[in-house]
C-alpha cells in the first residue's frame, strides 16, 4: 500500500494507456499538465474526465505529491474545459472518487465533469 491507501501506480491502468495513445479517446483538451476526454459511459448529457499527465494514483496522491505547477495546471485545465464546453451558464458538477469507499475504479487520478442537465444534490442515500 502507498501512503494514500491504494497500491502504487500501475502503468497498465486504462488511463495510462489512453495517455500513451494505446487506446483511443474522444479528446476535448490537452496541455502540458492535463488531458480531458469524454467518458465512455456518460451519466449526463456532458460527462468529461480530466486527468493529470503525471503518474498519480488518486486525489490523495496528487494532493500530497504533485508539484505546485502540476496542481495549478491541472485545476486551470478543469475550469477551462468546463468553460469551453459551455457549462458555466447552466452550471456543472466536478467530482472525484477516491479509494474503496469513494468508489474509484480507475487508479489514475481523475475528475468527472457532469453537466447538461440538473444533476441533483450531493450523493445518494447510503446503500443497504
Ligand atoms: P471512477 O469510478 O474511477 O471515478 O471512474 C472511472 C470512469 O472511467 C468511469 O466513469 C468509466 O465509465 C470511465 N472509463 C473506464 N474505461 C474507460 C475508457 O476506456 N475510456 C473512457 N473514455 N472512459 C472510461
């Protein structure tokens, strides 16, 4: 386990393969610090993923170990992508899943941008 509760970075994860161009994606933005592309299984009319270029397992890993330039560059990209997608007037949600309780499936830090409809308040009630 890493200090952030997840195994160390795995270079075979699906987003690492997208970053290397081994798997195609519907790209909406790319710069020195971030890549943004449409989610393969969209939950809202607009559902875009933004990932850092660096090898960060999770939000916790990114927050603890990324450089200030990487953190600033990444979050500026998130804002730019949402703006360029035309979501600012109607609003949108940015979400990241971290670890097991957060429901994280892909072990490369990413944020989801949901928009294009009202997405409701916060999270569903507890299951079970
Ligand atoms: P997580 O649950 O880790 O926060 O979200 C992972 C997201 O990645 C899911 O919404 C899933 O639909 C998306 N995803 C998984 N595999 C692929 C893929 O190969 N391409 C794209 N564009 N999205 C993917």
